[in-house]
């Protein structure tokens, strides 16, 4: 089963739609920065980037991203094993790759509804 897209809770707000779309457009760059910091084992910059993403995602209505970014940030700050750090990073990256602009389609909503009934 494919994972569903992640949409902003603010996507239907006409005053904020452009800002949300800008956040979505910048997501590939954010993903690239996270990957580069990890590849370079630059844990300090990775911590800073995870912290920034945690706040920004919540501000733009992508509250689903916040706990994943927080988990990565905590793992880094607590000096956890690299395996745990990379696992947290991969979970965050997977979610970030599913970020989409606009309002969820009916199909996305049905998929989410079905998933919640299965759990």
C-alpha cells in the first residue's frame, strides 16, 4: 500500500495558500540539506536544520512533520547511536517527500479514512 500525501491544515485558507505553496516548493531543498548534513556527519548542522524544520512545518500547517523533526533533533542532542539518528532521519525524509500543496483530493481523504478504520 502506498503512503498518502501530507497536506497543510492551512491549504484551504486563501490568505495563506501562497505561503503554504512556497513551503512545499522549498521542500526538495530542505530534504537535500538534511541528506547532505547526514552524509557529511555534520550532526550540529543536522540538529539545527531539524529544529528549524520542526518549527516551520508547524507554522505552515504541516503538524504531522513536527514530531518527526523533534524526534530527530532529540536523538542528535542526546548523542544517540548513529543508527538511531539515521532511522529518525529516514522517517522524517519519507514524510517530507510526501508533502503536497493544495487541498487533499477526495481520493486522498478516502485513503486516510480507510487507514484510520484499519488501525
